[in-house]
């Protein structure tokens, strides 16, 4: 009879330990999933900030390129005007040279 009681107690203890182990595993899995979700959310948020920063840099770069093209066009125009002014100055110098 003692062996039967000892066997039943062993089986009950084994079953209880299995149930407790399963509950602990389930709880730890939920905690791990929650932690992993938070980490993923933080990562996606930071990626979003980086993406917005890059887009801002690209917009500023495009504006600078536009300004650069404008400056080049103005420089070409100024060079042309300077050439014409030099030709006029040279013509005036020739006109006013002593003979």
C-alpha cells in the first residue's frame, strides 16, 4: 500500500512540475515576445527618423544644385559682359593714344 501511495504522490508531483514548467515557459515566452516587439518598434522608429533625415539632406542638396546651376549661368553672363567691356576699353585706349 505504501508503494501505491508513494507512486501516486510521485505521479502527482511529476504532473504538478510539468504544469508549473509549462506555465513558466508560457509566461517567459510572452515576456520575450513583448520585449522583442518593443525592440522592433524602437528600431523601426529610429529607421524612420534616419529616413526623414536623409530625405531632408536630399532636398537641401537639390536646392544647392539648382543654386549652383543659377550661379554658373550668371557667371557665364558676367564673363560675356566683361569680354565686351574689355573690347570697348581697348577701343577707347586705341582712340586716345597719342599719334
